[in-house]
C-alpha cells in the first residue's frame, strides 16, 4: 500500500483484514508471516524488521488457551505509544461516545508504555468474556471474522515504525488495543462482535461474506452516532486515530441503513468520505443486533 499524504494529519491505519484480497496466495489460517512492502515506513530499518519477526514468532508458536508471551518492546517503541496516546486522549474526550469512554476507564491502560496483550486480554475477558489472541499479521477475512463467534479477537502485537507515529499501513497494537480491545470491554459491542462472527459462519458465498464485511466496516470499524445532538464515534478505526476522529466531522453523514451499507463501496486508503450515522447508541445496537440475528 502506498504511503498516504494524510500521515501528516494524524491519520492512523486502515484495517486490511476486511479488504478483499486474493486468498490464493494466503493460507486460510491465522498464521501468516509478516512481509513488509518496500514502501512501508520500516522496510529499510533492519532492527525494526527483526523485532517484528521476533514478535511474529510469538503468534506462530501460540496455541489457544495458553498464556500469551510478552512482546519484547523497546523504549523507543514505548515512546511511540506515548506519543499516540498524547494525541488520542483529548480526541477521545471530544469525539468518542460515552460507552467507549466508560470502557477505557474499565481497562486503565497505561499511557506511557505498550500494554502486553496478555494483560489486556485478562481484563477484557473478565468484563465481556472475549479474549485477545496473537497473530503474526494479515489473516484471511473469513478466519478473522469467524473467530469472533467463539469470543476470540485475533490481534497483531507489533507497533508501527517510530518515523510515522500517527500513521501505519496495517493494523498494529495501537489499533488492536485502543480500538478493538477497549470496545470489547463494552458488553454491548462485544455482543455485536460475536453476532458478526456467527453470521459469517452461516454465510456460504463470497457475495454474502462481502456484504457482511462492508457492514462490519461501516459499523464496528467506522461507526458514528448522535449523542445529545453531537456526532460521536463508536468505530474502532476512528477511535484509534486522532486524525480520523477529526475527519469524521467532514464526512457525508447518511442514515444508518444496513441494506444500503452492504452494497456501499469504500476505499481503505483514505479518510472515509461517507459515514453512516445512528440516532443513538441504543438505536445502533438494536438495529444491528436484529439484523445479525436474522441473517
């Protein structure tokens, strides 16, 4: 994926797990080794690539139910986390929905160091029953989504390169924890994730999987709603990026219509020009829950 000019605007990442890919070149399992494109910010940094590979080995050797080994983060990588949190904290207060802010309080994430996946998983599991499990990198969309049905969220553990703290071309530990980890500490959002996984398990065609992936993208990843008349975010792709949170106020806001969403095209390499807005958190939850149960 090409570098984006938006990196200077505090842009975060796009979640390539939901983008249609040619799976003929990918194993249909959770253990895909990390390969960096030549235009990746860390491609020419051998130390960074070596650390990425060591962290990937944790996932490759992991078996569900085991304790997750700690990732060997450096002080420089902890500083990247702290830099990102410094931008996110005020952005959350201004733009995040109440349910997200409550979930952040429940997890008590350290703003100065990268929390280990094991620590976050233990807290999330105590709240919603969801567990976080490590993967080496990109996994096939069906594998990723179906895991949600079993209460497992497949997470990367590496952090983006220090040269671009506010941009990453793939999901990293910031997005996984600040976005998905926190929202899974909200029981309502955790339930919706499970229902997505169960719906995907019931799909038998690529077309149906594509429709569900689009709905997941525009709700769980990039969902917005009204709260006391103000636009707020509940989507993880928004909540893990200060730039995305600012940009959402410039988007073309459309009424939450899941049938319309299921056929709506999107470009993951740019700020989303169209977002689908629910009238309230409760309205979003009920609409999405009813749709997924009937799927």
